[in-house]
C-alpha cells in the first residue's frame, strides 16, 4: 500500500473521529483528544498556523460562514481553499509527534470586521498606520498583509498607505489588543466605496464586546449599533454589557459611526471548545487577574493559567497586559493550562 494512500486513509479516519468527538459544529464538550490551533495563517503547502503545517486534504474549510471547495478546485500562490496569509483561523484536528506537522479536520475563519474606512493616520515613527473602520481602531504594522482586487498580497505600512484610502470598504482580520484596538494581520480592500459595496449586497460587520447597553442601542468600540426590538434577529437570551457579539447591517452613517443592525448574534468562542488535549493560541494579554499560585490571565477572551512547570521562552519573560505571546497547553473546563509560553 502506498504512503499516499495510507496518509489519505489516516486523514479520513481522523475526520470521522473528530466529527464523532465534536457532536456538531459548536465543538463544545469535545473530547480531550481534540487539538486546536488558533492564530494567523503564515504560509501554504497545506496551511501553516503557529509554526505547524496542517494537511487539509479531507478537512472542511469555512470562510465567514461559507463552505470552501476541496483542495483540487482551489489552489494558488496567495490562497488555499479561500484562506489567505494573515487570516486568523481556528484549526481543529491533530498534531503529529514531530510538533511541526498535523492534520486538520476543520478550519474556520471569521473576519473581525467589514466596513468603510473613515480615518487614516500614520504614527510619527512611520512603523504603524492607524485606520478607523466601522468605528473600530485598526493598527497596521510591518507584519500586516495588505491586498486589493488588483494588487497581490504585500506586507507593511507602505503597502497599506499606497493601497487604501478613506471611504474604501475593507475586511480586517487580526488579534484584539487590551485597548480594544485590532492589531491587523490582514487587511483587504473589497470595494472602493460603501455605496458600491452595499449595492452588491454587502453588509457592514463588526465583532466585539457590548458597552453602554440601552433600550435599542449599544457600543462596540466607537461604533454605535442601533436595532429595532421585534424586527431584528437578536440572541434569545437578550443582550447585556460585556457580552461578545457580532452585529451586521447594510445601513451605516459614517459621520456618526452608527450601524443599523439587522442581525445581532453571540460571538463564537475563540477556541470553540471547552476541553482539548493540545492547544496553541496566539494573541495579546487582555487582563492579568491573579499572581498567587502561578499566573491567571486572559489572552483575548481565553482564560489561561501557568504552573511551576510552565516553560517560558525566552526565560524570564513577564506576563503583563498588552504582551503578545503564544501559549501551548491543555484545555480543561474552558481554562488553558500552559505548558509553554513564547513571547513575540
């Protein structure tokens, strides 16, 4: 039997086992044998995330809730099955014993926001470009991938400054900082104007935590979201301050950063599971809540704790709010116990 056939059979069996373990798309309550990697796509062969190349031959790939075709029908130098460099994805599957390869059973991507740019400003250092899009602050640096319909993927502030302008509609993927700003790993222009974008059926989308909840409005960052009770698709449990949600709608007032939402849904958990045998996650420390025994902190929205046996690279690195790091460990009951922390 050929190695290729053995590989194909192994991937197929893993996919079946994963579906059985997940019991559906939510992934909650998945078995401890499940593995998850969360971070930006860095390269293709299959898909590289957090330094691991995941084979996707028999995996399902979803981009903003749309199922992507199989490998044979979608291949190119700048994309793979709808995935592009810089997209922050969740990979579910398994890691090989070498630690640098694995098999994906499911890859999920959801953009942080889609909306018009209302402001562009450059930092005095020239190393950061700040956008405000759909009321959200977006930071572009040397590692950000930038693309337009007519420009191939490029990285950096200069590429973004030359490709983007106020009024353009962009899709943004990135890692939320403690301040609420999005450190962009990919920014892609989808339309020159909001009017053209909406005319083709496009919607403004924003994800974040509810603030200042009112009778028919709330804030996500500097975006005001308005909705009409009884006519808007709302979560069955209602809305509350501190709740992570995604708001969508086609009506946006750029002068006041106001979105009239037609759909408001709870935002999916970062990892999508509460238990996993191995997890790798990249992000910014959003809070440090305890240093009593080890450190209890949060990466994005994911609770993490260290133990005396946690390995730090480099040694002596300090966990503080705003630090960018990668955590490896075991997820139990929704809390990630770190075996290794690498500072970025």
